[in-house]
């Protein structure tokens, strides 16, 4: 997190939120007001008062955690000031301090707050290591969407080339990262097989009606619908999620352009001119045969030859992942089937799923540019919605958990201090109530220099009230900023 070295602020009855007028001004036009609260001095020093696209990632990546650190710093200063003032008000006329038990509890509370701040600062420092790569991923993800839209409108005949360049970049990176995590058995799934099939048709057999029909049906069938099934999320700063969205959305996007928006498509892709309409029986048969070839290879080389590694937990496949997902519908259905019939049932279900999801492509999308556009818009909207849910839910809930943990720690500290002070008052009350004689006859004094139990209790109550007010102020400030 960004360092915040402000001096302790004086105690206030309610949290003071800085107004937009007090912040450094810089012109963002229409968008200036929503982003005023995200500006920081460090950003102005580095970027010359410009709110760049790269700053957007930093805003969404650390805004919640940075807000928590600033609130903790500000309100910890208030707590210290109020605690010290409460201690000063309870000092006896002789200038002696309050009982040591209360001072010890105050010190424990300060130490706990300090440790909390240190842990948050450490987490922020470790996050800085990946922030640059996250910014790069965010930048490339947004620019890829923009370039795809511009290319679709200005030069659709180059879109399949752009798809090939991205596939040759992202798929090797996906293989490397999944191999390091021992997830590389996922690379044998149908989605990667379909992408390779699409590339083979584009660059090796553009005249083959068989490959054209099979690639089109698979791309618009199980590949596109996997965005919904696997809940793909368009999270720009996460390169792995961006890659998953690319794998499932770009092939149907490219084949939609080739079918409906590619100028003179029959010249570059002769198979398109040879198949003006899809025959339902032929389309389902061809795509089903291509699917069966993949399923046979997958069953032999993954489920049979590498069964020991999968059963021992060394490797994970889509089948084992769905089987152990007890909250999902597929996992619950598989768990209800006898173990010896689970794999055949899963493969049969996959085949049925692939054919069912191809129905819109065969009967509607192939002949209609309008419904093809609606289909692509719907699939892309699902990924964007899931990505928005990731940003809001994940980061929002993380901030709520941090705030709730802080509230519990403050409550435990006040409760511990109260119980310790009550026990200390009970032990010292006899000496406080009994007068002691001096060596001089007739001179009678008592221990009035020490606070009475009532005074100690009132002092502790004031400290606890101050702590509770600061907790409420922290929660109110966080809700107001949200």
C-alpha cells in the first residue's frame, strides 16, 4: 500500500471526508468527478497529473485495501489521542499515573493495532511485485478488445490473422503456466482441440467442407457455451482469465465474420461458397464424428494411460474437477452414479451436450447475420458480467472481511481491558477505603491520592466509549466511500 505519514489528527466526533474541492485539480472532463477520490500525490509525481489507463488497474486493484490502511492510520491516531486524554483526566492531584493494569491494556491495544498495520503494509509490499505485470495484462486485454472491434469494422479480412497471432502467443503461455501448476491435463479438453481444428482449417484446408462445417458447429456449440458453463470472466488484470475468454469466444467470433462479414469469403475460404446452407443431419454427423475422434483419444491417453496419476491426486482433469465439485449440478449428478459407470456416463453426457449446443448454429446462426450478432453479444456479455462480479464481489468482500476482523479485534481489546480493570479495582478497594495513620500524633491522612474504584470504572468507560465511536466512524467512512 502507499505509505501514509500524516501526523495524528485531533479528535473529532465524526469522520471528516475530504471534499473534491480540496484535492489537486486536474482535468478529466466528464469523468473528473467519479475519479477525484482516487487521486494521490505519488501518482501525480510519476505521471504528471494525468489519470492514465494504467492507473485504472491500480485503482481497482488496491483501492479497497488502501482505504482500509488510511482509515486504520487515521483512527488509530484518534484512538491514541483519546486514550491519552482520558488517562490525563483521571490522574489524581498528586500527578501519579493510573493503575498499571490499565496502562498495560492500553499498550497491548496499541501494539495490536501496530501489528495490524505492519501486516497490511507487508501485504502491500508483496503485492507491488505483481502490480506491473497486472498492469501490462490489463493494458493488453483492453487493447485486444479495442483492436478486435476496430478490425471487425475496418478490415474483417485480417481478423483470422489476428486470431492466429493471439493463439500462437496465448496457448504456449497457457501450456507453460498450467504445466508449472500440474494442471496441464486440462489442455486435452475439447476447447483446445476445437481451437487447433479451427487453425488447421484456416491455414491448411480452407477448401474442405467437412472441416468447415465441423469447425463452425463446434465453435458455436460447446466452445461458446462453455463461457456460461465454466463461468468465464473478463478480468483484464488476470491474464489467465483473459486467455480463457479468448479460447472460448474468439473462434466463434472469427467464424461468424468469415460466414457473414468477410468480403468475398469464397475466394479465401472456398468451402464457405460450397456450403450455402447447413444440412442438419450432415452437420450433426460431421461434428459428432470429429467429437468422437477427440473423445476416443482423450479416453485412451488421459483416462486410461494416466489413471494412476489422476486417482492419486497428482493430476487434475475436467472430469475429476467436476466430480469433486459437490456444489455444482454435474458433480451432484456424477456422485449419484455408481463409480464404474461414471466415466461412460460423463462422456455420453458430453456428447449430448455438444450436439444440443449446436442446434442454434445449425438452424439459426448459419443463415442469419443478425442472430449471429445477437449470439456473440450475449456470450460476450456473460463474460463481462462475470468479470464485473469478480471485481465487485471478490474485492468488496475482501475489504468487508478486513473491516470485520478489525472491529472484532477492537471489541476484544476493550472487553479485555474492562475485565482486567474490574479485577484490579476489587483487589485494591480495601486499602483505598481504610485510612492509614502517620507517625505524628493527631495527623490523619488517607490514600486519596489514588483513584477510587468508581473513578477507575468511569475512566475505563470513557476509553471504551472512545474506542466504540472510532469503530463506528471507521465503518461509516468506509460505507460513505463505497
